[in-house]
C-alpha cells in the first residue's frame, strides 16, 4: 500500500467523522440517546442528580405555575421545568421535543388534584416529593 492510499484513507475517515459530528450537532441522534420515560417513571430516584435527555410530547404537567410542563410517552410522563431564557421560549403542546437537564426533586403540596411547590401549610393537602427535569436545552425532536 502506497503513501497516497494511506493519505486517501485518512482523508476519507476524517470526512466520515466530520459528517457524524455534524449529524450529532444538529440533534439527529438525540432521540436515540434519550432516557426512556418508562424507565424514569418506574424508578425516578435512580436518576437523581444525573444529566439526562428525554424525548416526548409536550403537555400540561401536574405542577401549577409558569414554565412547568410534562413530557409524555405512551407509558407516562416526566415533569419538566423550562427556563424562559431558552431559545424555544414558545412551546406548542402536542409536539415532540427533546430536552436535556439535571434530574432533581423538590417538595410540593398536593391539594384537590393540584400540586404547588412548597410544603403544605395548616394541615391542608399532603406533602409529596416532586421529581422533575430542570431543563437546560430544548430542541424540537425530529419526526
């Protein structure tokens, strides 16, 4: 094998790697790298403190307040908190999004089917742990 063939092989490999990196950078593989919502629903504590990526259909979650949503799949949903400074500050319910962030928990008060943040006061409602994704990146998922 001559030197020209080796250089050609290296250039070909670099072109392939550049193509794969480009596809990764535009989110082509995001759905493949997503954590399944079913896994999070079945064992949320195992994801605490971890950076994860989740893909699902955007809808209302159980937490009342601005910037709280749910990412739904056929088996359940994950609560998500999205900062207003995201490049996708306007979201469309029913559309598929891929979101990345730190999975964490907080305390909420569940009363009359509505969950609000913070402990229950005066004996009304019940305190509950809320697991959620604190979103740092949002991309519309590819179909």
